[in-house]
């Protein structure tokens, strides 16, 4: 098999690491540049959640495997959000992926991109965990801190166990090893754990300049690139 | 099961109708919470503007099906809140009215204070705010730092910071909780007129529930006359913590009802935009409907309990806990009926999912409700087993 991406393992690692330490935009940009340079990566419904430079530099759409010309007239920009690491753009291109996209060269980039997104979201989730940890450790309640409350410790531990399980599934997996169903499952687990974490931030995590906004984008990322199951 | 009587069923029908006029505002208010100013004439907004003012203070709402509704019972408010939250929760929380502050006034104010507060609210649509949370800790109200320092004329100077206070940046009146003395009995609430010097509130940019205009507030030596202290006529033990525990007990079913309304809105959206569901989808949908219905029963049961006895707030904690999670789960599950990227194609669904997340925080987080519920169980105040055998005791 010819490989479009020369060193997938290194790319996935870069993507995970950038998400964890820099933010969603650098990680998304690394993934897009590594797998689909010059293209606007879209999910099966024609939605994209990408770093601003990827949007600005794209010369064609990549619709879950199929290439199409850009169609700015039909594209709706749903949001442009300034997050740590840079701006992320959320788009609805108005084009769904064609049914015959599995033929030819579409499958491999899709597998790499799909796997990369789970790694990326895991990195974001781990960064969120660190942010929660720091905030709760500094927030006092009575003679102690919020982090030392047993209910809080329980939630943190549950989230950690979740992240460890997800990482165990991802580690060593090559593109195509994990079924689309498994990737969706992992996305669902990350979303559920992120929600637990965001609750721990209190109302501070509901501000637009908080880690809560990154968690929101992470959720939409999973939705945009979810495997198509239902055709309404 | 707590059944709604005919009166409340009539009210629900009317509010549902009024709600239909509010739904189209949803995305507008989400983008620009100040847009609500153009919609003061809507019957739903007018209803909220005076909801909670008792009859004896000159409140004469228009009759609905031959009845007047003053909004003084938790159950009645729960009915209204679910309907309007289902229509559009953003408009509900953006609307002027006495809401949270009004409940505190109803429970803790003396007659003169009520005349002043309700009189202002009835005179024109105005926003009120209820300022409890502080930047250093929302859940730990006992650690409150905002202070009231006595002045020789019997009044006090109010200083401190509040955060995440709904509508504070546009409120004309507020109830502010502050510490007059050290210790658990030292917390009290005062009525403020935000136009008076020393009150500065600024909006905070929120991910969801943007209609609520959540604000941060700084109070700098704001003069509070003696007659603005709530509960002056109550004993010291009833004034502070007791008063706000009751206030929260009474408010919580309303928040839970809002959460039920958000969940219902998501399901209505699915029903409206996915006319045919596959067998498996229909089963999934109906299970969500059952969950919403079950939680509504708990909410009404909790509201009836606090109406009967204001200190009976454990059911309200259970209702708030269940309803907040319900709203989050159902809004996410609703998006799944629309395939990949649903929230990017359907901004209304995205808004519901963002709004739902606020429900965790209003009137105490999930963990605070869990702890309260557990205390209720431990103290034999909730789900008491009349046939408990001694070995269990
Ligand atoms: C949309 C919105 C509207 C609001 N409106 C108002 C308003 O009008 N007026 C007002 O005064 N406030 C308002 N609030 C604030 C709200 O009441 C607080 O957010 C809430 O009380 C939690 O406080 P916090 O955000 O400081 O979280 P924190 O108290 O910092 O809590 C952080 C996390 O720790 C957990 N936690 C805290 N203590 C414990 C403990 N002892 N054991 C276990 N876990 C614990 C919490 O559950 C939470 O998950 C609003 C908030 C929002 C989001």
C-alpha cells in the first residue's frame, strides 16, 4: 500500500502533543497540513472545524474523501473563535459527501484524519484536566481546597480512568485499525468526560474566555467528522 | 403524582400559546441579549414583568380563562417557566421582572419594603438582580466577603464583588447578600437601587444562556439605609442563612422546570424536523420523552412540597439535579437525530445544547444538590421509611 502520509505515527504524536500543550488550532493545522495539504477537510455532512489558516489557504473541499471545488456562495461560517493557540473556524459548506467517495484514494486520508481527531481531542481533554486540577487546587472551601473534596476527587479520578482507557485503545493503533464505530465511541466518551470536567470549573468554565469554550469546540469537532450513520 | 389542577392547566395552555410568539426570537436574543427591549409588548414578556407580585400589593394581571395568576406559588411558576423555557429560555431569562429577587422579597421583606419593591416593579418593566455568588467561591456561601459596615445613622456601607449575577448590568433593583458580622448568622440581604452611587456592573461573555446578561458587580462603599435591610422584622436566626435557604428552596423547582423546558424544546425540534423516524430512532425518541415526563413529575412534586412548607427543599434538590442533567443529555441526544455536524447545520439545536449547560450552575451545582440530598436522607427529612425496622436505624 502506498502511504500518503510518510510518518503517520509522528504526525499523530505531533497532533496529540500540540492539542495538549498549545491548543486546538495548532493541532488542527498540523493534522490538516500533514494529511490534506491545501484542502478544506470536511466531515460527511460537509462541515468543517479547522484552524483559520487552513480555511484561508484551502483551494478545494475535501468531503470525507471526495474532492470538490470550493463554493463560497453556499458556505456559512458558523463561528470564528479565538482560542488559546489561535483562531478556529466552524463552517457549514452546504455540500454533503457523495455516496461513492469510498472508491480510490479517499479512504486512507480519511482513516488518518479520523484517527488524528481522536488523538487531538484526547490531548484537549488532558489539557482541560490540567486546567481543572490547577483551578480546584487553588479554590478554597472551609479549611481545605475544592480539589480535596471527596466528590471532586471521585470525578477527577473517573475522568482520568476514562482518559487512560481511551489512550490505551489509541496507542499503537494504525489508521484503519479502529472501526468508525469505535472512533465514534471514543468521541462520545471524550465528550462525556469533558462535560464532567467543565462542570468542575463552575460558572468560570461557562465564560467564552475559559477552557469551557475549547471543550465546546472539541464537541463540535467530533460531531462534524462523525461517521455518517443516519440519513435524515 | 402531583396533578395540575384545571386552573394551572388553563394557565399552561395560555403560556404555551404566548410562547409560540417568543420562539422566533431565540437566535436573535442569543446574538444580542439587549434585543429583548424591542419585545416588551409580547404577552409572555409582560407576564414575566410582574410575575410574583402578590395581589395585596396592587397586582392586577389580566385574567386568563377567568382566573388571575399572580405567580406567587412555586408550582405555578414551574408551569410558566417550563413553557417559556421550551419556547425560548433566552427570552425567559432576558425579560424584566422581579423573579429571583422577588422571591427573596416575598419571603424576607417587611411590608414597607414590599410596597417599595413591588411598587417599582408594577410601575414599569424593570430588571432586578439577585447577587449572591462571589468570585472566590460560589458554592461556599458561608465564606462570603462582601461586607456591610455600619454607619452612625443606623445604615451601612456595602462593599465587595459579586460575579455571574444575571441581568445585573441592566438591573434597576437588586437583592444583594453580604456579611454584616462574622459567623454564620452574620449574613444578611439588602435591597439596592443600582442607580445609587457605588454600584458598578459589567456583562460577562457567556457560552450559553446569553439572554441572562450574566455580570460581574463591584460595590464600593454603597450607602444602604437602615430600612433596606431585608428581614429586619425577623429574628436574627431567620434573617440570614435561614432566609436564603428558604429562598433557594422555593427557587430551585423553577430552575428545574426551566431545564425540563429546554429538554422538551430539543425533542419538539426533532419531532418538527424529522417527520419520519426509523423504528430504532422512534424507540430512542420515546425513551427521551419518558425521561422528560418523569423529571417533570419530580419537579412538580418538589414545587408542591416547597409551597406546602418552605423548608422542605430536599425534593427540590433532587429535581434540580435530575433536570439539569436531563437538559444536557437530551439536547445532545437530539442532535444525534440529525446525523453528522447537526449543530453546525441547526443553530437552534446548538443554542439549546449551549443553554442547557447553564442549568448545572444556577441555584447551586450538582454536587451541592447531592450533598443537600444526602443530608436530607441522613436527617430523615426525605423519603422517610415509616416501616423502618430498628436494625436499619
Ligand atoms: C447562567 C448563570 C447564571 C447565574 N446567575 C446567578 C445569579 O443571578 N446570582 C448569583 O448570585 N449567582 C448566579 N450564578 C452563579 C452560580 O450560582 C454559581 O456558578 C454556582 O453557585 C457555583 O459557584 P462557582 O461557579 O463559583 O463554582 P465553585 O463553587 O467554584 O465550584 C466549582 C466546582 O466545585 C464543586 N464543588 C464546590 N464545592 C464543593 C463541595 N463542598 N464538595 C464537592 N464539590 C464541590 C462544584 O459542584 C463545581 O463543580 C449564575 C451562574 C450561571 C452559569
